[in-house]
């Protein structure tokens, strides 16, 4: 692995901080004003926007070099995110497995899976279109 790949793998920790902050804003501000499903959807969309903005900014200085590198970064980000979500969500916060898996039910309006797809393809999209 070269230094750019390692940089982006470590940048996942910044993405995690943004995601946690995004969730806190939802819980403390608009989550109390909107129905839970709507606040979940809004939070997912704002998470997509914020992570896209950060990674675009990072890519200005640390350019992803090829499509293989982009896919490697995206797949690792996806694995890190799912592992964090289930590990932290279940073992630290105490959410049930049922509650964690419920966020994947797109047929009930839960669009979290769109964020996971986004985080996986984002490095490739930046490589391809920058």
C-alpha cells in the first residue's frame, strides 16, 4: 500500500467523526422536531453531502491515483463503517441487533444503505471525475 492509500484509510476516522457529529445534530436539534423516519432520512442525506464535501477537499491535495486504489479505499471504508456501526451500536450504545438491521430496510423508508453505497463508490467517483 502506498502513502495515498494509507492516508485515505486513516481519513476514515475523520469521516467517522463527521458521521457522529451529524448524528448528534440530528438527535439534539431537528430529531426532536421531525418524525423519526424523516430525521433519519435527512441525516442520511446530510451525511452523504458532508462526507462528499470532505473527501472532495482531501482529494484536492491527495489525489487518488487509479481506479484500483479508489475501489480499495471505498471497500475498506465500507467495511470499517459497517463494523463500527454494528460494534459501536451494539456493544457501546446497546442497540439490539434487530434495531441495527432495521436501518437497512429500504422498503420502510430507511435509506442508510444509500450512505453505505456512497461511501464505497465515492473514492472512485472522485478519481473518475476529478
